[in-house]
C-alpha cells in the first residue's frame, strides 16, 4: 500500500511518496549522504554548494589536510569525466556506503581503478562526517513531518504543473541530506535523482517544489532547448532555471512561507552589483522574477508551456539588452590564439576582453557573447592554420579564404575583415611572438 508522503524515516528506510503526478521513493541513506557531501566539498562544478566546506571544514575547525584535498581533487576529476548520471545511479541509493561500493564494483559504469579510487575518498570522509550526519538526523525527521503536513499542497502543485507542462507525471528517488549553518538548504535534480539539503530549524519546502518542477519538466528538454536556441545569449540551462525560479520560490510558496524570497534574492544581487551576463545564479533568479507575472497569467488561464515559451524568450531578450547596456563596454574584444599579452593591452584601454585558445572549445565558450559591435582578433602563424575550427573560419566571413592564403605565404602581416557577426582583425607572423608584437604595434585599433 502506498503511504502518501509518510516519511517516517526512523521507522522505514525507504518510503513511497504518492502526490498525484509525482511518484517517488524517499530515503536518507548513508551512501547518499556521504557521497552528496563529498561531491559538494570537491567543488567539481561551479554550482557546488559551499556551506559544507565553509561550516564543517573551516580553518578554525581543523580544515582539510593536503592529503584530503588530494582525495577531493581525485573525486572532482572523476566527476568531470563521467558527468551527470553514472555516479548518481551508483551512490544515491537507499543503502550503506559499503553496499553501494560493492554494487559499483559489479555494475560496470566505472572501471575497477575508478571504483577503488572513489572508495578511498568516500571511506576516508565517512568517519569525519558521521557526527554531523548523526546530529542532522532530527532535522531530516522534522522536515519529513512538515512535508507530510503539506502533502495536499504538493499534490495540487504537481497536478497543475503537469497540466501546464503537458506531461503525465514523473517518478524519481528523493534523498534527504542535512546541511550545516543557517543558510536555506539547496537541492538538485540531476541524473534522475532529486536531493534536498535540510537545515536545522528550517523546512526547505520551496526547494522540493523547485526541484519537482525540474523533474516534471525533464520530459520537455527538447522543446526548451529549441526555444533557447532562438535567442542571442540564451541557453537551455538559463531558460530552464528561469522558469523553475519563477515557479518556486516565485509563484508557488507553501502555506505559512514568509516574505518574497525570489524578490529578496534579486534585490541582494542588485545591491551587490552582481552581473546578469557573467553569474549564472544572478541570471537564473533575475529571469525568474521577470517571468513571474506572465507565467502566473499563463497558469491562471490554463495555458501550456509550448504556447508560453515565445513570451519567456522575449522576456529574456529584454533583460539581456538591459544587461548588455549596464554590464559591458560599448565594444568588446574576443582574442583567439596565444593572446594573453595582447589581452592585457586591450584591457588597459578599459575594454571588455576574452582570451581563448584557437580551437572549437575556446570559441564555444564565448560564441554567444559576441555582439555585432564587438571585434574578433586572431593571432596566427602558418602552422596554426590547420587548427582553426570551421566555426571560427565562418565567423571570419567570406574574405577568410584569401586571408588564409596570405597567412600561409607572407612572412608577416595583418588584415581587417568584415566577419559574419562583425569586425575581425587578423595578425600573423612566422612565430607566435611576432604576431603578438605586430598586434601590439597596432594598439590604436583597440581604442
């Protein structure tokens, strides 16, 4: 029999949750908690949660030894290599850590060496985390009771959200992890797993709503990605998170929630002069706040995501234009090649500068930032012609083939091209140092 939101974890290690379109199993296992905290400590992602390191391993509390930092670096390297999905499936399980590691050794997602290395990290930190996990068990239990009391609201949310998203529902495991300090706990929905960080004396129910929205919207990934691809500077993650923040803590707040946390967060970012263009969390929250009025109207009118997305994209484009005016100089420079010295010269003239390697990865990291008023700078040698990606050649425009011939046959030179998205300056010489020196002599071009 399903027990709707009966999360009495002290009596039942895994409990089934039935909230209409949302179906989940809920647990607070050793394997999940140790893995989750180590994962955050490693800082492998820019979205890693800092409170575990700041609160549990502060310098005045003994900090982390060089050997421990090495273990965390090994975990971070593995995490970056395998990405989302594999490790969630192995360690977010309702079992002990030893059982999870034994299963990982047989699973085949990781090599034997990777399993052994990950076991060394997790088993080392387990005794250091054990007292904190024990102290946090009452917080998890209190959160469970609060969620039980809020079950009608969760079901109402899930029903309305699923209708708007045009999905039947979602099924996933939920893992509860205690979180230190006083800052509201975070969460995540990654690799098909929902995690909730629970702080002493707080009930992060908004986090459940936010992440449950992600779980329900996971089936609309292609639709969201297609919509994001149609706007300059917009990506899937920003659009997805903007909608989720508009939903919670923006529109849906559990009964008894105090204040407007979304507006308060945006106010804090503005007061701190944090940039929409450069800081993802600033972008997500600000877009969420801007989307809230129109999204509320769409929900009230029983609208659907497919019809609403053009409005969401237009709202983003307006924020993007304002941010461009506020946060960037009138002209920016995107330098490809061994361009750090040149970048410093350009920056001294109070220009925005991005310096990247002459490859597809370097271009991809900044491609959506390039405006028509900006300038692309290429520092080349004849040997580097073969490493220029096709995407960068296309950016250089129709004059590129003739310029490439000049680079291959003339000992040194420069060219100003009208590229596909604006001006492109090309400097070349037989050696990289020569191209840098040539560009430096043309510094007036960067005023």
